[in-house]
């Protein structure tokens, strides 16, 4: 560690941060213009370990994986300032298998997520979410409801996870896999789903929220809304939903699930298998999120339960990706890992079963793909580290994880932000990593 600069390490392990920063600072003194200051902020070099994370700057793509201890939540700030929330989970009951609430248990997860979003969007006078995307209908991705869950001011729904976020911050368009009937593969009757549908209905009727079913293959459902012409190299591609997977060509898709009337009920796709998957592309930079997709069928299940393989064939290599299903035993098959082969893996985790040892071994395998790779976890459980000693090699074990992609997408950095309080203090810095580019 470079004592004067903190943990600023580039992709090949050299401590170049101080030298580069010194040159840029001298340029600022000589020129006396704001251009250099803006360049410093955009490149991410304005950030210091121990200091509050710098604000988003136009041209930058930011991907925030928020650590709450109760579920998944991701915030995206696109290069023109368009915003997107991906999941906002909140499990109600905690056990010894789970990590502590972050920052603490004095507020529900939905409220902590709201506060984090408002800070990350502090460059906006009136923070709003242009898009919200729910990868699938599980409590740790959208919010659990119990008899103790508080009711919204409208009285129409209860506040948990996504519904609390949407109650406090305006959502422009919501995308999920089930709208409008929520009937595939079977009607959704759980309390949290009934609550979610009540939220959607009320927000559409009273707040003007638009709602659409996420459609595989499309690249026009999530678009830049503020200045699209300035960033033609940006794209959000819908890769999969409900077993309908993009082929990688145009907008063509193919169904990976057979008709349900031809399948025994025991083999019907479960909720995780129906997860949404999408790819963000910005110049040479690619990022993938597949929700809780399955890649390794459970014993006795048909091979078509593997969704990771067709997804990997469609998207090819990426620079960064979040692990499917938190790195659980049924995910991250060898073909998927070898095909995506990112420089950076992110694990949204708060459970002692995530990631499993075999998944970790595949992530680290040089047989699957050569070269270095860094793995970042929102909050790895002590029990997981005790069982899997390899997890000691995590680049970061806990904290909010921010991927900051430089204007144009040629390189990116990873910033770890303190999740034990609301200081938003940077605890570690990694990069710059060069974006690989695609054939």
C-alpha cells in the first residue's frame, strides 16, 4: 500500500495514482482553468481514500451496488444523467446466517436505499428515478411484507423495499417480467406480490408512472432521456426474461422454456429462472446483470433449466458483471464464467451461503480464463470466509461498490464506499482498468 495515497492500485498492480494526480494538479496550477478540474473529477482521480465520494459528472457511467444487509439494490447513472434503479430488496427476518443491517437497524432497508440514492443524485435539484427495473419477484429483490410493515400515506400499499423507494422518489417507468397480469408461469398470490401490484396500480393512477413488461432482445425500452445524441456509444440491451433469450443478432430471441402444457408441473420454471437479464454497453465497456438466473440445473431437472449458457452465447465477454443469484450453488457454470471472463466480478451478498466454494473456485480458475480478475462483495459473511478460505482474496469484503466508467467508456475504476455509516467515505480505490472492447 502506498502510504501517501491510500490503496490506489491500477489493473496491473502498480501504484500510479499519485504520479498521475501530481501531473494533473500541476496542469491545473499552470492553466488556471476549470477544464482540468473537471477532467480530474471525471477521471475519478478526485477521489481520495478517507474522503466523501465525489459527485457524478456528465459523461460518466456509474453503477452503484448498494449494501443494505437485507437484499439487492443497484443504482445506475447513465452518461447523460438518466437514472435507473435495479431492484430494491428487503427481507423482513434476519438470522445468524445473515450479515448485519447496513448502516444499522434503526431504519428499514427501503429508507436507507432512499437516502443513499438522494446522496448519489445530489447533483440533481429534484432527484428522481427515470427507470426502475425489477429482475424478478422475490423479497430480497423487491421487499417483503408482514403485518408489521408500515402503510403508505395513501393507504393503498405497504412500504417495503421497492415500494418505499417509489413512495419517496418519483419513478418514471417501471419494467418487470409480469405486467399487466402477473400470471406466468402461474398467478402470483404472495402478500408481497399483492402489495407490489397495489403499488403499481396506485402509482400509475396517481403519480403518472408508466409500466411495461420487459421485452427480450429490445434496446429501446431503457434509453438515454436527457442527451442521447451526445452519447451514441451507449446502449441498454434486454437479454432475457421468462426464458426468452436474445440471440445476439438484431432483436431476435428464442424461447428456452418449452410450452408448460408439455412439462410436468414439478419441472416448471421457478421464479429465479424467469429473471430479467440485461447488458449495459458504453463504448468499449460492457456490464452484465442477470438477476437470479440459474446455470446449473438441480439434480433430476431438465437441462433447459440452464439459462446461463444461452445468455453467455448471446452476450460474449464483458468487463464487469454481478454474480447470478449471489453466487449460490446453482449458478456461475463453467461455460458462463469462461465466456463472460470479466476483469471485475461483483457479489451482492449478505448470507452465509453466498458464494459457495465451487462458485468461488470457478471465478478464480485460470483454466476457465486467463489473466487477473478482482472480486468485490457488498458484505461477505464470516461463516462463508471460515468455510471457504479462498474468500480472503476478495478485493473488498464489504461496502457499497461503485463502478465508475470514464467518459467514452475506455476505462473504469471501482470505488468502495463505507456502508457502516452515512459518511459516504471512500475506503478503497481500484483501477484504472482498461475496457476490453469487443470484436
